């Protein structure tokens, strides 16, 4: 989802990063969302630790693939003239055992 292209401020302080909030609901065990902000592209991955114990593997693979995509975009001569530049994505997962009401709920 596109976010604001320019930096935002709150009480005079610049907002440095913005990450999408993606709560798990019902029987959803993995959620992935993306949001752009001021030239950044950030991804949030949230998972039920019991159902997806290897979220770190997913996050590392997504990070590597997005960095490869960004590198291939920079290497393409016709892309160098575009104004949009991909930044390496930051992928973060929730810590195991965090207090999400839906985590581990496998009814």
C-alpha cells in the first residue's frame, strides 16, 4: 500500500519509519503486509509461533529476494532514469510468546 511520499512530523520530531500493523484474526497463522513511506519500503510479517515456528527463515528469504530485486532494478540501464528507487526491505516478525490474543489459538 502506498504511504506518504514525504516525511511526516509529530510535535516537531520527524517520523523515521512506518510499518503496517497486521493483527492475526481467526484461524490466520501468517500475515504479511507492505507499506511505503518517504522513499522506504517496509514489510511486516506476523505469525502464530506454534503454526509458523520458522518465521525467521521466511523473513530472511524475503529480505534476500527483495534485495536481489532492488539490485537488479539498479543494474538495468533503462531503470536508472526513473525517479523511484527501491530500498532494501526491512522484515520483522513478532517475538515468540508476545501477547497477541490470537497467537496459539487453534480452535
